[in-house]
C-alpha cells in the first residue's frame, strides 16, 4: 500500500511538472508570436493625407568679389508641430526642424558659416560631397556651443542630389533624430540643358523621408528598438505628417533622401504604376530606368519622375523592402513593413511636361586602377568593421589620390547594414559574383549589403590629400555607426610613403 501511494504521488508530481512545462512552452510561444506580429508595422489606412507638404526653402547665398558663394546657417533648438495638434521639442538649421536646401554649381567655390546655438557640441557632414577632409565635417571637426565653423571648398563633381547631417562620434543618431538634416543640390551645365523637371518646389521636389516614434506628449525617443536601430511607426516627409503635394504638371520629379536612422524604403505608387528613375546617390544615370519600385537604404538618394493624371490623387508608398537577410532578421529589421509616405494630388488641368530624354549623363564609368590589390571590409554584428570598433586615434587605411581601388565588402550578420564611404563615389562591379541590379548601376556612395555575399566596389576618391585628417567608412544604420561600426582612412599624395597607421588591420592594405 505504501509503495502504491508513493507511486501515485510521484505520478501526480510528474503530471504537474508536465502541465507546467506545457504552460511555459505555450507562454513562450505566445510571447514569440506576439513579438513576431508586433515586429510588423504599417500606417496604411490610418493616416489622413491633408497637410500641405513643407518644401524646405532654398538657403540664401551671396557671391563675393572673389566669386565665392557664401552661405550663413544657424543650428538652434526649436519647437515644431510634427504630429497634428502636438508640439515637439526639436533642433533645426535656420528653422525649428530640418534645414534649407543649399544649391551650388560645379566649378563654384562655396563657403559656409555654420553657427552652433545648441546646448552641446555637434558637427556637420556634407554627405556625398568630394572635398578636403578638414571640410568634411566628420567626428574630428566638432563645433562647440556658441562657436562658428567655416568650411570652404570648390565643387568638383557631377550634378547630384546630396545632403548634410551631423556626425559627432557616438551621438550621430540622436542629433539627426532631433532634426539636424537638409539637402545640398549640385548643378552642372549638362544637367541644366536636359528636359527634366527643374523648377524647385513646383515640379522638382525635395523629399526627406524619416520615421519616428512619438510619446503621448509629442517627444521623439531616439533609442534603438530593433537590431537595425530605431524603427518608427510614424512617417515624416520634410517634417510633415500626412503630407499632400499639389501637382500642376503631368510629371513630377521627386528627389528622395532616406534620412531615417535604420529603415529601408521600397518606393512605389499605390496603384502599381510605373515611373522613371533618373538619378541615384552621386548623379544622374546614363539613361532613365523604368521601374515600379525602387529601394533606398539609410543615406541613399533616388531621383524619380512620376507621371500623374488630371484630377487624381496617388499615394507614394513604401512596400516591404528586400533586406537580403533571413526571415527573422528581415522581420525584426522592418522587412515586412508597409507605409504610405505622401499623397500626390493632381490639378484638374495639368501643364504638359516634355518627354524624358533617352540619354541623361555622360559621366565616364569608374574603372579600377590596374595592379592595385583590393581591400576587404567585413561588417561584424552591429558594432565592428574587420573585428574592431572605431578608434579615433587609429588610421585603418591609407589611400594615394588618383587611383581607383576595388573594395570587397561583406556582412554575415542577420542584421541590415548600409555601407557608406566619405569623399568618394563608387561603381558596383558585382554582388555575389553577379552583375548588379538596376538600382545599383549608377554612381553610389552608400549601398545596402546582402547577408553572406561579397559586394565588389570600384571606389574613386577625391583629390585632396591630407595625411593628418581622416575620412570615415561606416555603416549608415546610425545606431551601428554610434556603437563603433566605423573605420578611418586618409588620402595622401602618390609620392608619400605608403603606410598603415598604428594598429592597421591586415585586411586594409596601405
């Protein structure tokens, strides 16, 4: 009898343990399912597009007696109504949020007086511009509160849609998130002669895409909420929530910059209509490329020309982007998200636009210099390049001016990465040994990396040697950059000693 009772008690304990295990497994599975579902985000059907799209003003400038085009800009705190009916503390440049569009022509010398009226030091990087390292605005060029930074350089690159944003070491994501960003457009004679939409704010529109999270009181927390960084559930275009653009011409040129910290956008129209892509990061394409969707990673730009019909309203939408990673990494990195971005509201009668030219740019292709060994860069996890985090005192590569190098870039992490090189334009030679897709055939300075594939780049650098001030190489997922996913290189004269700075990685030859 005693043995039978002990066996019965033991069985009850085992059954109870089994029930507990099942309950724990179900709870974990439920949490995982909840997390999986919560990781997908959309605003489709819940945003009313009725607020006029803000068009950043063109920055005023003067040309002095020496022919230098001068800009005067001030960074300062502000308050802005980003969500309807809610005021948010922000930072801006010559305004409460974001900054004006700077515009200059190839061959012009520009000078910028940038005043810091913020409560802390920052910097200002001219993204995509080829210029001396001392004017680049990286983390080695801090601007203390109450001081003025005055970079100057000569524009020497093809017509392109560029942008500017802060680059303080470890604080870039926060400063961009608060609102410090704007566009810089370069013009040249060849682009001006093309029959492309060209009237600023009329049929040639700046489009700054940002995603944000808002608290109940309107604050914008910048903390990372995914492996990619901060992914927001509200979209701002030029700082406008629910924007509508009134269109008066039969086509409209949208110059899109992805100024988000981590989100990748796949640009499409809600009815699936086609449009033409005429430019990417570093200039116009050779010819218009027809597309129904086009992907832009953080830091990327795209110039698209969209046809509209009289009296209609069309939505510019971001489809779920292809993050080129596994299902979990894609889901958690925003790869299953769909967002309506802005409405295009066509007038009842539209001014006819000229047909697009069959040829656009005649910029020579970027060709590698023969006999130069390639460099290798691996983006590891979310904080390292070639197994190391950023060190402000370490030079990772030394590049002689005048040569075009092959850079082999790869990530094996199931995390989205966007690779950016300062002071350079590159051509994608191949992705995983295959020719690049259409969206990667123009001149780039930023590229989304597929997981587990080598990407070969032919990288052309600027012509401003300076062995003492470095340029940056980094992931443009801004949280990754701030964590340390950044390296440094210097440009030197070809006759200078070819060296690698202290601690240079073997994969980064001199």
